[in-house]
C-alpha cells in the first residue's frame, strides 16, 4: 500500500496545477473527487470514492439529490432519513411515490416529519390517488413525463440533473431495491450506462448493496473498516463490454487482466485493504455489499 500512497501523491499534487487548463468544469466537486492529469502522454482521470458517506457512516459534505424508484425501501431507516433530509433535491418517481408514503408510515409518529418531495415525476400510471393527495402541498411539484420511449427513471434524471448542475453538484443517490425483479435491476444498470457523464454520478442504494459505474481511469474506493473486517462481497462487472483492468486492495486482484461476459467477471470478491484501487480502460459496474449481513456470504 505504501507504493500506492506515493503514487497517489504524485498523481494528485502535480496535476492540480493543470486542472483549470485541462478541464474547466472539474471545479464541481462531488462525492468523487475528480482529478484530471496528464500521465505518460495520455489523458487520465483519477477518482476517489468515499463510500462511508453514501451509507450513513459519515455525513455528506456535498450537495446531492435523492430519487425514490418503485421498489420497497429496504435500506436502514436512519440512513434513508439522513440522506433524504440532507439532500438538496428530493424526487419520487411515479410508483416510487407510493413506496415513499409506505416508508413514511413506518416511521415513529413522534418524529419530526420528513421534508416533502420537491418533485414527483413519471407517467403516473403507478402512483395511487391516495399518494397524490398525500403529497399535495406547496413545495411538491408534479411533473408529468408521458414519453413511453424512456423509463420513468431516465426521465426523472433528465429533470433532476440540470437543477443539480445549477447547484454545482453531480451526485444522485437512488433508492432502488434489488429484490426479485431481475429485469428492473438490468433496466436500472442500463440507465446508469445511458446517463453516465463526467457531470453525473448515480448511486444505486439498496438494503444490501451499493452500485455505481467506474469510468475509464484510475479509481480509489475507500471502504469502511467494518466491511473489510467482515470480508463482505464486492464485484467488478463489465456490463458495457470488454475492459482491461488492474486492481489492488482486493482479495483476488487482477493485474492487467481482461473482464468480459463469457470470460472473467469478478463477483464474490472481497477486500484485503480499506482502499481498493481499480484502473480500467472502459466503464464497468462496481457493486458492494453493505448493511444487512444475513442474506449473503
Ligand atoms: C418515440 O420513438 C419513436 C420511434 O423512434 C418516435 O417516432 C417518437 O417520436 C418518439 N416519441 C417521443 C415522445 O420522443
Ligand atoms: C497488459 O497486457 C497486454 C496484453 O497482454 C500487453 O500488451 C501489455 O504490455 C500489458 N501491460 C502491462 C502494463 O503489463
Ligand atoms: C480495453 O482494452 C482491451 C485490450 O486492449 C480491449 O479489448 C477493449 O476493447 C478495451 N476496452 C475499452 C472500453 O476500450
């Protein structure tokens, strides 16, 4: 790990001076700290990911949006509440509005009420009349998005993203549970690929996993100590096609190896360190076990 730290310092210290020349928009600081650098004659992106903040172990220090999709919310109540209350934009998507109301019903009545959604979007074929009435207030705006060519999820992203950008932020945490519906999991992963952009980080947060895309470049992912100690699972999944990667900090590292479906896909991996580094030439899915300790291993 020593050599990694040294390398990291080299990567970070020098390029900061060049940052403005290379990518003026990189002044937007999100959950990942993006460093753009010139390495060995090629442009190379370095990202740092602070997973503690996304799972409620450390409070968020940047602006972000929360989105609720149409699945039961199974992440721990306190984490969901904390993330929702501190978000700068809150949005429920169609049937996700019913799920959010369900979540609110499960809260202790003596607690201070949670903030209302800023937006409720979708074609409204799944939102109930009761939910519509429940969120009828001065804050919440209902935005009808009938275009059947896109999913309610991607349409909601199109609404939230420009507002988030205007606040100098690019992080969106999506409550989506992965229970049962394989097609929805795939649809959501497709949304990550479709909407990926240097100005957008989408995190899928469920009751047992946290998932996002690693773009081409070098990534340092900071893993909470508990997850390393408990040897929770993590994975590198080349959903978008073949990628060549090198990793450190995993139990099963890959050195300049190729991941592809039909070839090697790194699932059920785990940690050898609190910092995982991944260098990749293409975009791939990173997914890691969090919260509940019973339904995997
Ligand atoms: C949906 O896709 C069809 C076929 O590509 C196109 O004709 C139609 O205009 C699209 N609808 C919207 C609302 O974009
Ligand atoms: C990675 O593997 C490729 C193909 O096997 C090889 O050409 C290349 O030199 C390797 N790079 C490093 C840094 O080992
Ligand atoms: C990454 O490199 C491998 C081997 O050179 C290549 O087959 C693959 O297409 C590359 N992937 C991307 C996304 O550039």
